[in-house]
């Protein structure tokens, strides 16, 4: 795959604080501007201690007995940064409780000691009380060398279920991808700004920045198999991140739920804002299907600011239409190169969905090989979304009008 030359900064119209309004950062993208908090104030020490012991408690199947004895703590004094940490801890505890014995059974009542503060913290953050991508990946890391970059080799997780290299790597790859995506965020805003002003050179420069970011994201995605083994992922990592969509759970003592079982989806990369934002910026559309319905629901699981960023990009001027109508070959080429890379990303991702889940041997009914965390038969739909991405490549005709409804030349890694 060719590397387009980088054309650095044509950002004059998009300011730094534009991203901060969306809880995003020009250097870190959707990762928090400050490294995630590593410990809550002393009065929450019991949450910290049990969470630190979670790998051992899961291995000995003692999560349930320990959490049943936990007192109910009041999270109302927590600051925003502390709320993110509390959400992370309670999400790991809640999922440990429900899925401790996943091979035989799911626990369908979360005790008040976890359920009540989890619900309160989730309400404040505007997300459901379930483990989501934000707690599993975005807020769950530290740097080994605190002055070094956020990249593979310098990222360690703050919290694990069982722990071990494969779990650590699976999540670290997601975090590293988010870090690589950072330059694309401001470039998406700047590219739309350029369209609004009719400034083709600025649009082209920003599309090059987006291209470089997707290329770097793709390079990280390729590294997943280095340290994450498919068998270990399927049998030791995935079981604990399932949600409660197939096995509704009661949140004991949460008045708003009045004892009614609740269904929430589990953690998935589909709750990352970066790919939908790229789809929106590049005008990649997916015809109605079950996965698209599910992907729209995943927005409720994203941090509120990230959702707002996505909405802003979706309501912005169409980069694709501008490129198409301009008849500018160089603009079209860089646009097409971006779409081509998103397709390559989806093709590799589909390969992983097949190897890490679909081709694994299923044990019991709670960790299925055919349905994703959202309950969709994911192979069929992930394929469709890859193909729909390829179909957005713009034709090479002189007028610049019309799409080429065939797949582009084989993307690297395409199955
Ligand atoms: C071994 C690695 C991975 C596996 C097995 C995997 C599996 C899946 C599955 C089964 C789905 C279908 C929807 C669902 O049920 O949630 C999905 C969706 C998705 N995943 Fe992953 N995933 C992996 C890595 C990643 C990474 C590193 C990212 C990067 C952010 C990512 C981003 C996405 C996105 C954006 C979707 C929504 C579908 C789309 O827009 O094409 N995944 N994933």
C-alpha cells in the first residue's frame, strides 16, 4: 500500500478547544487528555482492593461470595475523573459477578453493593451500567515510561479479568489504535470546514492527514496475532466481556428498575467512535441491516462527548460530494485512498472475527461462535459492511460523477 506524503498542518480554521468540547484531544484522540486515574480516594479502598484481586477471585470462583459482603458506598462525592475510574472498577466487579461461572451459568441478580453505586455512576456519565469500551479500553491504561508515547510496548492495563499476555495485548491494541487515530479527528473537522469554504487544497491536505492516521491504525491492527492467541481470546478473555442482552439481570436495590430484569449489550470495539466517525466523514453508508441497527444502539454506550463529535461530523458538509463534484483527480485519489484503507481495516477485522470467534469450538451456551455481543450473526454483516466500504470508491471518469460499484484492487490482508 502506498504511503501518501504527509502535508502537516492546514488547521488554521479548527482550534484545539474544538476537540476538547467533545472530550477528545488533538494528541490523543478519544483517549482521555490526562492519563487515566489509577486509584480512587481512600474511602473507596475496598473497591480497589477487590478489583486488584479479581484475577485470583475469578480463578478460585470467589467473586460472588466476596461481593455479597461488600458495603454499599455512596459515589456522589466523586469528581468526573474519579467517576470514570469508579465506572471501570464497578464494571469489572459486576461482570466478574455475573460471568464467574460462565461455562455453566450466568448470575442474574447483581447485589445492591455493586448495583446501586454502578447505576448512580452510570447515570452521571450518561451510559448504561454495564462494561463498555470506554471502561475496558479508553480509561484502562497507564504508561510504563510515563514520559514515553502511548504505544504498544509502553501500555499496561490498569485492570484485568484474568490477566495474562493475551488479554493485555487484546486491549492494548485497541488503545494503541485509538492513539494513532488522534490526528484524524481534527483533520475531519478541518476537512469539513474546508468543504464549507470551498478550499480544495486544504481539503486535500486534511484528507492526507486522515489517510496517514488510518494507515497507522491499520498497522497496529495487523499486530493483534503477535501476542493474542485466538483460543485464549475466545476462552479466557471474551467470556467476561459479554453483556446481559441474552441473560437479563436484576440490579438489586436500584429503585428506577423496580426489580425488573435489565438487558444491556456487552463490550465491543463497535463502541469505539473512531470507525463510525471515519464512515461519517468519508460518506461511507451502510444499507439497513441488523448490524447497522445494533451499531446505532452502540452510540448510547459511547462517552457523551464522543457521541456529540460523531453527530457533528454526520451533520457537517459532505466531503464525498465535494470531491465528486470537483472533478479534481488528485483530490479524488486521496479520498479513494482513505476509503480503500477503511476497507482494508474492515477486511482484516473480518478475518479476526472469523479466526478468534467463528472458528472456535463453543463450550456451553453463554459464549457463542455465531453471534456477536450484540446478538447479530456477525460474519454475514461484517462482510457486507466491508463490501459496502469498497463500493464508495469514486470512479475515475473525467466529470468526476458516478461511483464505481465494484470492489477496488485487493486490499492487503483481504480474505
Ligand atoms: C481479535 C480482535 C477482534 C475481534 C475478534 C473482533 C470482533 C468483532 C465482532 C464479532 C464484531 C461484530 C459486532 C459485535 O457483536 O459487537 C465487531 C465489530 C466491530 N469491531 Fe471488532 N473485533 C476485534 C478487534 C477490533 C479492533 C482492534 C477494533 C478497533 C477499534 C475493532 C472495532 C470494531 C468496530 C468499529 C466494529 C463495528 C463494525 C464495523 O463498523 O465494521 N474491533 N468486532
